[in-house]
C-alpha cells in the first residue's frame, strides 16, 4: 500500500505505524471467536492471544520537514497452518477460527479499515489523540510487569507508553525509567527464554 501523508511532519512518522496497526486490528476483530484478543506488540506486530498473526513494515520518504510518501508492507498469516520451526510463536486466522478465509474480500476489508484509520489521522489533533489512546489500549503487556532483555541486560519492567517518536517507555521494578528504540528490547516471554 502506498500512502501520501504530506500533512504529517517527519517527527510524527510513528503515527502511521499506529494508524496501520489499528486498521489491521479493526479488520481482524470481527473475524475472531468471542474472547480472542487482538493486541499490538511494539513496535509493529499484531498478535492474537500470544501468537503473531501479522507484521508491518513502513518505509517513509521525506521531502523537507514532511513525509512525501510511505510504502506500507503488511504480512498477514491467513490460511497457513504449518510454519517453519525457526519462526517464534506464529499463528494464522485459520488456526484461530478453524475456517479458511477468502483472500480478496479480506484484502478489501483490510484496505477499508486502514482507510478509515488514515482518515482519522488526517483529521488533525482530535484524530491523533483518538489513535494514540486506542493504540495504547491495544499495546501488548502494557501495565504488566514482565521480563525483557534491554540493551543486552535482563530487566523486569512495565510498559507505560510510547512517546511521540515511537520509542517505548517502561518503568523498572524499582522505579527506574527506560526509553528504548527499535532493536534495543527483546520480549523474553515471547522469545522462548
């Protein structure tokens, strides 16, 4: 998917990750059995329960101080039932629902859900606040003390939020404050360690 978020300042590019993540979640929720939770694992993975159903990559192109275009790649496990052993905790829609999904209607639904969220983002401050709040409410392990590997060191910490630059904010078991960027944090509960 190619977007043209020329209205979005460069320093707010993480808003696109929030927007697309919520659009994917919106698409999946109605398809799932009652009681199945859809969450967002920072920074850009979508989980059903403790299984990764989707990964999102966004490549942004800048013009001046704003974004000129964004290429959004979404890898969604739909009907696959077998995965290589080296992939940690994968899951597909078919494994969760027990039903095969027709791909074209699912794709159209996904595009519609992302378009709705993108419209929120275009709505300015009010839309951004709604996206921020909903993203935080879906953030995997937010508010729970968990083990992490932070810059190579094991810590017990609680995710408290994501700052405007997309960095994850955590509080350690003894009140320490941590802010980490991509590749600085490993979720030990999900890494099989």
